């Protein structure tokens, strides 16, 4: 094992942790892929890997980027880095860390690394971390014993399936986050941040779905003054609204609209185990990919004499909500939370005293503030995100969808003429009403009358 190693604190921001990663890499021959997290007494509390950080940067719908070579994604990485920097290590670290004692046999360590798919294991003695054993260190220490073994690498071809139909099976995300009934609100928030989800399922002893907890539910708990260690069972919502894996996206959209919810859990064969989750962003991501391949799409090359066809494309102003919910930057968190809950909104525009929009506060900002113990009486400007993400009212709808899907946001504020003149807001739910990401002639958008 190596007795000289770098550690992180749960209270460090990702920006501070990045500096430690860089320093650790400079001190070792190979790059650091993960660092141990310890408390003030040197006790092991978690592990932060580069994949934990990269997962925060990865857009949810990155899988459709490869099929659209003409999209402009410049600036997305910079914006993602800006959002990630203030997140704390303790919010996303893996807390269930495998460790070994100094007496552990090397073969037992190898077995643990293979079974758990891990590269490093802390060595703990008397509740304190005294060293780290790395898979690379073990491998190169026994390299000479392996030099007579010939390895043949098989070549594997991975093919991406093409869109075969607008059904839930193809659009849903298969990763569903489950928590036990006795999990705390703080643990729930950390899982939401770590896996970039807006809701988690509360499961029973047999992993059956009992209820669901969303960021809105946690916002209500914050507003009600519940302790952060309250069991998630006490704030979950039942029953769960679900859909069948073979249902059409039209059926799913209807169910979400009727029940006024932003996601459906997916079940198969009428079981009580969720096999996936479907949200507005997933549906629009699929429709966006579908429209991108359509010959009528504005993203396809056009002849010079086809310019007049632009009238067939939706504009942001046609679908946006022509009103904006606003608060002053000096309002308290309690005031803004009450406003969000009453109006059933996800975001609020924040203006300074002169009336200039300076930021946005969302349910996500409140959830993180709750986790970090921010007083509900603090001014909202202390947790708001800035600058305001916005688009022009005359922008083609497809460009707004690009910003929302690849920027992992559910709302864009809409301005007229200049950025300070905010006149409305565009949400994923607004866009989903027309079943189209680009044009009015799209076959799917003709079903709008059946939805209304």
C-alpha cells in the first residue's frame, strides 16, 4: 500500500477538489482517478472519483448528439463547469466505500477490486485511513509473473440502434434511483445531485415501489421546517403514476398532462417494480432526434429557393407562457418558497432594485440550500443562479429545444429585443403540447387536436 496520499473534505467544493486532483496527479507518476474523503478526525467518510464529477458535467441526452453533427454545442461545457463548481464533495461522493485492514491478503484485495469494479481501496486501522492500495500498483508488482501469458483481445463492434418507433420503451431512461423508507431527506438530496434526477422512488423490503419523492416535495419539507434527517417515508407521495413500457409517447404525454406531473415511472407486465422513468426531457429528446432526420427539418440542408418555407416552423413566441413570476433579490428564501409552492412553479426570475433581471432561483437551488443548512430567512440572491438563461421570442423553437436538452434545463426565459426585457418563459411541458420540435407540418404535430 501507499502511505502518502491526498484526501478531500466533504465540505470542499468541486472547484477546490479539482485543485487537489491536479496536485495529486503532479505528485504521482500516473493520474489520480479518485481521492479518499475523510472527516476532521481522519476517518473514512467517502470516495470521490473522476466519474462522479464527469457525471455532473454529462448532459442527460448526450446519446443523441452523435447523430446530429450540425448542432452547435459551443459553450455547453463551460456552462456545465460553472454550475458544478460550487457543489460540495459531500453532495456527490460515494459514501459506501469498501476498505481493508493492513493484514488483508493481496488476493483478497484483488477479488474485492474485481467484484466491486474499483481501482483503489483505502486501508483502515483503528477507524483511521493509513494508506491506499491501487490496482495499478498491485498489477505492476506482479507483472513479471505474468509476462509469459499471452493475451488476445477480441474486437467488438458496437452499433447504435436507429429509432424504431415512438414508444416509451425507446425514450425512457432505465436508471431508476431507489431509496429505503428509512433514508433521510439529506441522503435523498445527495442521491438526486449525484445521479442528476428530479425524483426518487421509495422502495419496500422487496424493492417494490411504495411512493415517490420529488424536488418539489423536498422544497415543501424545507418550507415546513422539517429536520434534514426526517425519513423520506414521511414526505413521499402516493400512489405512483405509472405507464406501461409498450405504451405510446402520445399516451404518456396525455397522462402527464392530465395528472399535472413531470415524469412517469415505467412498469412492465403489471409488476410493482419500476424498470424505467420517462420525463418531458426524454420525450423531447426523442422527438428532437426524430425531427432532425426529417427531410422537412430546418436542420437539413435547403436550397436557396426554399427560404419561404420557414413560416412552417414553430417560433418560441407561439408556445411560451406570456407571463413571468418575479421576486426581488432581497426577498427571503421563505417568501420565494411560498410563492413557488402556491403558483406550482419550478423557477422564479430574480430582479435587482432597478428592475434588471439578475438571476433565477429554482427548486434545485432550494434543495441544495436545504442540504447545506442555509437559513430560510436568508436573502434569495445568496442562492440564485446567474446569468439568466434566455432566448429571443422570434427564435425557431428547435434552437430553444437544443439549449434546454443539451443544457439540462427545464425552462428558458424569453425576451423581446434585448435580454433585460423578459416577457415570458418557455418550459419543456409547453413544447410537449405540440408533439413537435421543429415544424408545423410534422406528422406528430397533427395530433395536437386529439390532445386538447
